[in-house]
């Protein structure tokens, strides 16, 4: 049974004011997503990326808040079904949750250990039997999908606790891989030290995940509210080389070597779900000019940038993902896209061999040279540890960046609001994650020194 409109608006306001955004990487403001009536609430604990374990540990370490958050999501959206989704590797979490699942009449989905099982398009289809329309969102088919850590933060928000910390897995070339909770705004370097330090000199850091995460060599980069993974790799590692290849290089090599085998398309997770995305046709545009190039590039429009085509499918080690990403950017710039009639014609049922074309995680790890780093990253608490300084991002969320409401020299307390977003704009406030004094303010960060 749902809740009254006035109460719902107040709860959404509290969630917004607490700065709750998508903790799985996207950073979409949660209050906006929950301002809906749906049939299905899906807790995404699939932990799509290899090596990461922060979703598993957030559920285990904050189990009570997790289930409280699920009840809040159910009531806010008037959902009739609530499902907790994990991969087979974390089936033991579902076993542990059987009592709470039964008491609350929640359901569970245990998906095979494949990539990209955490794609919300896949989870929505597996749980509801519905296909999100091309370019659409789960709400279009009566579903809300939230990362499990986000759901925990919803529960904490309604207890008066804003988002000031982050679950993060620190792994790869470190002495003691681990998962822990750190204040928002600590540096990557400090997280690496908590994991016993680096085991390589001059590393490349993958932020968020192996397949879809960002890349940095700047160890002073702060941890934002949507960064779930810090993976250190040697700079001569295969993945480091692939992920730092320049646009000029991957475009030139693709122009000269793509033989149109179409393997990138045949293994594309969105293509085999029935969506009008065909990377091999986008690769073909490298040989075209003018209208033909622009028209054929429409086959890139619904690419989700999962990287299967680049890291797994292509036998020539080309980069269809980035070619598609570049094409999408051009389409947006030119305001081009499929018409509704085209989509109706091209959108089809999932491929009958879809299950056989999903990428097993063990194969992915072997193929990417990650076997030495495929180890447990157990939860370790550092309750008594506090960084001497934090640099809190103002733009971790989708929408308008937060505007500082403090000045250099101000004293702030942990949990105090330090930046806000106008209520008419999409976005969330930002809070101090430690006690201290504001020592620097820029367009993108607020620095606080303990």
C-alpha cells in the first residue's frame, strides 16, 4: 500500500537533502527516480564488473538499513514486487537474507556469473519480462532499479544521516586487496595505502570498474559518491594500454584493419537483447564520408558502452566501443536519431541464442590478464581512521553541480550541508564528510582540512 502524496513529497525532499545519488556509478539523483508509481522495485546487487565486491559488502555490513531502504522504496513507489538481484557468486548473500526476504515478501534473482549481468535492461527483462524501449529507462515499463548501496543510503537519509561515506573496493596491484568504507573526498592515494600500498611503480588506476570505469594516473583524485572501485594496474598491462589508446590511434587502426566480421555485433549484449545497435556497421563508417557516414552511424545510438565488443569480441583487437561512443557524440551534436517508425521496425525480440552469448566472468578475467588480481577483497573497517583532509566533489551527480554555501575559513561539522542545488534544478546538496575548516573552494570541489 502506498503513502499519501504529502508524506511522499516530504520523504523525497529528505532523500534529496541528504544528497542520495546512484552509488553504482551513474550518479542519478535518487529522489527524482523514486518520484513515480511502478510495479517492480529491483535492487541491483549484481556487481557487474569483475574484481569488485563493494555491493556484496555493503549489503552484508548494513543489512538492516538495506531492508529498511527496500521497504521505503516499495512504499514510495507503491510497487507490488521487490526483487534483490545478485550473481551466482554471491548466492550466499541471498541465503543469509532468507529470513528478511520472507518476512517482507521480497523476491530474489540469482543470475549466472556473466558480464554484463548488472545492466538494468537485462535485469528488468529477467524480472518483469518487459523490454525497456530503445533509449528508455526502467520507468517506461513500470520498474525502478537502484544500486544496493543507494538503497542503504535512502534508509539512512530518513534517519537524518546524509551521504558522507562510500563503500569502495581497492584491488589489483596492491598488497592487501580490501573493501572498506571511506569518507567522501579522500584521495585514491589514501585508499591505496589502506590496502597496504601499491606493489608496482607508476601505476594506472581504473576507477569504477575494469570494463566501464574511468582511467587516471592522478592519485590525488578524490573519491566521489559514485566511485565504487579503485583498481591499480601496471602501466604495461594489456588493459592499461587498451584504455589509454588515443582517438587518433584507434580510429586509424580501425580504418585499416576492420574486415567486417561482425563479431562485435554478434556478442553485443544490447544487440542480442533486440536493440538496434550494430557496432560492425558503425566501424564501416570509418571508410565513408558525407550522408552515408551520418546515416549509418545511427547504429551506434543505443550503444551502452559495456566494452564487450572491444575487450572480448573483436579478433583484431580493434575498438568498436570508442568508435560507437564517438559516433554517439556526433549524433547528439547534430541532433540526429532514429524516428519512431524506424525504431518500431528495427526493435525486435531477444535473440534465441542470447544466453549462449553472455560472457562468463572467469573467461573475461582470463582474457584480460586479470588472473593474478582475481582474489578476495574482504571487508576491513577503519573506524578510527580519519584523513587529514578531504576534497569533496560538487559534480558527482547527474544534473546541475552543487553551489558552495560556505566560505574559506568556515568551520564545518561532518554531515553539514556545504553546497546546494536550486530546487528547480536536477541535483543534490553536498555535505562535509569530516569535521574541519574549509581551506579551498573551486568550481568543482570544496577542500576541508581537519
